[in-house]
């Protein structure tokens, strides 16, 4: 059931969610806003400012945008490093404009938060930290070094130093808040989206395997009759052929046909637990035996305890239910020392399945967070072939998500005698529907 090689391709660190067109579009928006603002202050209000220098900085951004458009293709997604460099340039260009137009005395100094907020919602934490530090450095520099604020030449305006310090503190607090809080929320949203994608991938793979089992069983059924005819004809030929090379060839045909029958028997056994419609109803006890049987060769004993009571729940077999239960049982066998116990019980209101192993149990600091994506106590599996021990912390999340889709509720705890225990509860209404 391990899909480590596939899941590793969709981890957040491999994402490139920010399109180059988005960065270019935001920069065009900034260019238009900066141009209108500078021209309005100089021509509309009549406040003198270094117009040539300001327009030169704005033109530089336009040149950068045109170069990116010419050298890239539609739909390009830059790496985190390239995106960070572009947002860093936007910060420096904005800092240059603020230097020419009053520094922190300029009310538009608040726009220093914009590149940081873009990074916080789309880029890794490291990129956001770098841009946040750069924004604070720019704000600190222009608080001391800047030209005069464009203002009416006939009226003198003076800002107290304490006010400038207050503006600087507010910008620093805004940068820290955006880079920490917003990035954390966005990171969790990306993790959840990744994990849900992994869940869909796991379910899709399970459905593909189930379909492959069906094809194998159909092939075994269709090939069984002609193979029996070949074996029968070969035996009749052997009775009529004297010993010699031809008889040896007939013996070879008989031996190989027997081998083919053995292979077909294995193909049929792939679906020995299913008959007819793969989504047919199945009692709870048979369902547990079906998902536990493939794990009996792991070296751990698996005990299934089904009570002799009336009203046994009957489930509609589906890939999500089979995969979810199978993942939890497989997880228990991996951590168990000697055995895994699967207990089922039910009444008129609900059905309960308890999976208990005799292993070390859940870690105390993780038990309240079980079910979250990318939560694991094992080392990450980073081997290219995906065969190295370890995990990505998606197994329990996938199982929980798939089983909750069937109406189940999951609870994780440590057994009193040691070991981990998972309780899966279905309301009878959810089963019957």
C-alpha cells in the first residue's frame, strides 16, 4: 500500500504555485499605480519632486517585465528562488521611490508589506523570512536617508521624530505579522491540499488494482477451457506415440499446460474474497477478513474476533472502505511486536471496529494530532525507488479521510496494557444508507 514515491512528487517543497504571469501582472499594476501617483503629485497638486528619477525607476520595472515576457513561455512557474528574487527587486524598487519621495513620511510606505504578503501566501517560509528581513532593512534605511516629502512649497511641514519611529514600528509589526501568521495559515492550507491530493491518488491506485484483479480473474476464466483441451489432447497423443523425441515434446506440452493451470489458479485467488459485483454488500466479519488476509505474511499474528450476535452490519464494498481499513491494519502490523487484534461489535445504533497492536503505542505528544497530514515518527522515505524504511506521515490521514467519507468516526488511544488502539465507529444509519 505504500505510495511514497508518488506522494513525494506532490509535497509542498516541490510545488511551484506562483505563475510568472501573476508576478508580471502584479508588477504592471504597480507600474501603473506608481506612474499615476507620481504624475498626479507633480502635475495635479503641483508639489515638486524628482520626476525624472522617479519615472526612471518606474521605467526600469517596465523593462524588467518586458524582458520576462520575451524570455518566458505562457504558464511558466518560476522556482521559489526566482520568485524571491523578483519580489526582492520589487521591494528595492519601491524603497527607491520612497527614498525620492519622503521615506517613511510618505503614506505609501505601507506598500512595503505587499511583496511580503505575496510571498507569505505562496512561497516557502525561508523565502518569506528573507523578504521580511529585506523589507525591514529598507524601512529602516529610508527612515534615516530620504529626500524631502513632496509638499506645497509655500507651506512648511515638519514630522516629529517620534512619529517617524512609530511609522517604522508599525511597518515592522505588519511585516512580522504577515510573514509569520499569514505564511503559517497558507502553509497549512497547502499541506491539506497536498494530503487530499495524495488521498485521491491512493484511492485511484486502489481502484486500478481492483480493476486489474478483475481482469486477471476474467482472463483465468476464459483461458481455463482451451488450456484443458490442450492438456487433454496432449495426453491422448502421448498414448499413441512411441518413446522418442516427439514423445518428449508431448511430455513438455503436458508439463507446461499444468504450469499454466497453476498460474491461472493464482490469478483466480486474487479475487477469491469477491464474487460477482465488486461493490456488492459484504458482512462486517467478511470485510475484515478480506482486508486482513493480504497482511498475514508479514510475520505478525492477526486475530479477528467477531461476536456471534444477530444483526451483523452489512457494508457496501468500495475502494475507499477497503483501502482505509487496510491501511490502518497494515500500520498496526508494522509497529506490532507479535500480534494485532481486530475486534468487531455492534448494536442497533452503531457498529464498532477496534484495531489493537502490542507495539510501543502512539507517542504522547502526537496522539492528539493523529489524522493530520505529514505527521509521522518515522524518518522520511527519500529513496528514489521508495523502498527504504520510513514514511511521509500520510497513512493515518488517508485512512481517516477515506473512512470518514463512509460515515465513520475515528478515535486514537493507547491501550491500558500497552500498544496502540484505533476505534472506528459507524452509525447504523450510515451503513444502511
